[in-house]
C-alpha cells in the first residue's frame, strides 16, 4: 500500500481524483493500492523554550541564551486530531511506501519532515514535485517521483531556517524585552522582520530630515510655420537655478528672440517585454495597480493554483521556464483566450507557426525548485471572484506579452540656442507598440506620461521664441515605502535595483523568500511596529524606538540577513553544510545576549508600554504618546483628558516630528499638502488655540 500525504485537504482531493476511482475513508481517500491523507498546514512545530527546562518559563536575562542541543518538535494542539490520523496511517503495517505530496518547496518539505519524524516512521519515501494541480500534471508527477534521500538538502535548509528563526527570535526578543520594555509590552525581534523594519525607519528619518529647497526653471516655446515645440533651459547639464532673479534675467534675455537649432538627433531604441512573474513581482504589480497587500495577492494566487487550477505554483522565486515546458506553451496560450480582452492577442500568437521562444523565457539554468508563474492549460470559465480575476489577468497578460516583439521608438533630442542661452527638448514617436499593445494603460497601472511628439526639426533652422516663462519648484523628499516598494527592497536587501534581470540574479541575497515576505509585513503591523496609511507603510513610535535601541546591531542589518538567506539557498542546493550555518547562528546569538548584558546600566527613555512620549499634554501635563490614529494624552483613561493631535488633518498626515514641534512651540512651520473640501491643495501651519485644540492657520504659498 502506498500512502500519499498532501499538505491540505483540497490538494489531497485533487490527487485522488487524478489517480482514479476511490472511496472516502476516515480522514482519507482510498483507491486501488493507495491512500491519500493530508496535513492542515503545520500539524507540528518547534517546541517553546519551557520544553527544555522549567527555568525558561520566566523571561529572565540570566537564563539566556537558550541554545537547544537537539530541537524538540511538538504537535500543534489545535490540529492534534488530524496528526493522530496521519501518524496512524504512517504506522499502518499495510503501508510499504510513503509519498510526500506536500507543497513542492522548503516549507512543504519541513511539514512532512516533522510529521514523519514525530511518527517514528522509517518506511521508504518518494517525493511528488509538481508546479501545477491539473490532473495531467499530477499524473505526470507520479510517473516521475523523486527519491526521498535526494530531498535531504532541501530538508536541511528548511530545518535550518526554522531553527535559526527560533534561536534568534526567542533569545533576542526575550533579551531586549526584559532589559528595555515594560511589563506586558514585548519587543519582538526577528531575523528578517527587524532588518525590514530598519529599511522603513531609515526611509522615515530621511523624509523627516529632508529640508525642501526652492528652485526655478526657464521654459521656452519655439514656433515656425504654425508648428511649435517646448524647450527647457540648461547650462552644463544643470537646468535648475536657485535664485528667481537669475531665472527672470534669462527669460527676459531670450524673450522675443530667435532660436537656432544646434542639435537634432534621432535615435531608434527598443524595449523588451518584461520577464514572467515570480511571486514578489506579482505582489509588487498587484499593489501598484490595484492597491492589494502582498498577503491579499498571495491569497488570490493560492486560490487560482489550488482551487481553480488556472495558474502554476505561485510561491516561486524564478522568472523563467524550463525546456520541458516548451511543448505545453501553445495550450497555455489557448487557455488565456478564455478572457475576452486577451482573446485577440492569443489568436495572433496561435496564428503563427510556432511561438517565439528565447532565453528570456526558457532558461533551465535560472529555474531551481519551480519555474515562473504562468497559466495552466485550463480555460477560465464562469465568473471568478474579483481578486482572483485581477490576479489571473495579470499572470495571463504577462505570459502573452513575453511572446510579443519588443516595443520600438524613435527618440528625438533637440538643442536650441537663443541669444547664447540653450534649451533642451525631448520627444518620442512609437514606431511599433509590440508587447505594449497588451498594456494600453501602462504596465504599472494608470496612464504613463509619454514624451511629446516633436515636429520635424533640422540643424540650422531658425525658430521664433513665441513664449518664455519661469516656473517655481521645490525639491521633494524620498517617498514612503509602498508595499510594492518594500517588497522590491526586501528582494535586494535594501539596494536600489530597478533592472529586473539584475534583481533576478540577486534573488538568493534578499530578506526572506517570496513565500515569506507577505507574512513578514503583516507581522510588523501586528506587533505594532508599522501602520498602513493608504498605500504607504509608516513605522510607529514603537518601531522607531526599537531600531534606535538596536543602533548598529547586526540584528537590524539587511546585508547580514541577506548573507544568511544566501547560505540557506546554498544548503538547499547541497553546496554548504547545515552544521556550519547553525554553528554561526549560535555564536551570533551568544554575542547578541552578551551585548544586551553590557547595556544593563543604561536608561531607556520609554514609558507607557514602551512608547516614547512626544511631549507634555498642554491640558494636564501628562505625557503625549502615539496611538493608532492620533498623538494623544496618555492619561485619558484615568482622567478623561481628551487632548489629541489627529494623525490626518485636512487630507495630510501629521508626522511625529511635526507633532513634537506643535507641542513644544504651540505651532508648526508652514506645511504643504493640505486639501480643502473641494480637493484644492493649500499650505498652512498647525497651531494650538487657547482651548488646546489643533487648528489650521493658512499660509500663502
């Protein structure tokens, strides 16, 4: 008898249906010579510290570090009954072979390893490895089962990841919480979450430290024979002037003059289609286009994979396909034609004798556990739930786009000289839309600003200066991280890398994996370190205080954590030994605990549950602290003091620095970005009136 263990009941049913006739048994599906049962995600988990000794039940600095020689695994109390079913079947004498059919990835390997070990099973294991849950893919997977021992490197990486997170998380969280927080307020510290939080905090500091500077630009319109084009003044590659007077002088100098074309360069360029999706890029695109959180996108993609069988395995870090898939591509293209909007594009590809496959689509060297996310050969039928419909459209549209030709443009650069002052003009003509036909609204959602089309311009021509003017601008701070941006930053350990092929090369060196990044973001929000402000992720006072506390600790270093992720990937490929990695993790935690001990004499300015006061309440003198929606009086529960500075005033977010300034001085400097009820932007200062209420005092721009 062959026992097949799936990760979820729905996948277990898919496997049984693909294998043939079967009957329903107790918590299992029984066929001819095989039985399918399932886990419910993690039926087992690493035991808590108190499992290694009663002395670890209390959080005490003296009992740290906790470094188990051998990690204990316990059954999750919530799923003990299902574990009993799996254990009974694993130990059933009639079972002679076990098939691990959990999700084909690191976590699936760990789920099975814990079940197999806790059940004290020693029967031979085979591994089902599929990227699609269609019946054909499942049957093909059973024809090419992998040997259990060949999966040992993946199991080693999975165990190492779990144990490293346990050692770092348990010890660092206890050490910093005992030393620096107040009772009931835990300072959660993690191997991946803390470096991610640091990226968010450092960006917020950049924004707060930013001081806007005014600048002035000079713009001219050139006219001839009823045609016009616009130019921007420049000198030695610089187009901004610090003084309005200097800009006005240039404008006055060229006004009414004649411009002579000194340069008119036309150059044809092409833009290749974007790569296929991995999970991170899919989450980033869904966030940019639809405002989806990473978790929401993953949930929709998982449903499309498990329940609808419309896309392949979503928790992948590859953006390429393997050669053995080439023969299936036409059927996948046909399936995308099930969407009316995509049917014409699918039809054009199918009309060709063969699909234009190249190394940017198919490359075995860039596919590890799983290939990129692509549609299956199943056509979507009926109405999909809204989230799933949007995510399927993203995947199907991107899949078709990679087979279309590059977009081709003619870029024009013109330099015009008027009375010894030079103006730059740039334009673009679309020669062939190519793959961009599939994205009429732009790849990222919303209309992308296209450069203007310039009239025919030749060197030596004279054009009249028809209009000239000065515009005032102001430098802007870097934007807050959106979920899309932080996913990109996690992928490259905080390095600014926009080139998607270079990002793909760095996939082993990021923070976390595509499968875990959504959970990390949600964890930061759950523990109170980060809040969502529309699309932006904003660190709270508690999150900022933790990063300030850690200072230059390696715990918050994105680069160090990225090196660990790279080593885990090497273990997965059998290129590094698990004991070496774990030994380094243990040494690291010992040094962290010792560092916290040395900090014992220091005072940490943290009160009211670990939230640092922003100032004194003008009404009663109690500390003002940050809450979810406001900076409010900490004594409101005891005295009923209702003083509050709301975080959003007239459509603008009030930062912690601005709230501190308001409390200290009674008013802020001029702030831009407020909006009237009609949506018109205006500038104002926040002031405290005689009744300690916050009001706006308009300031003229």
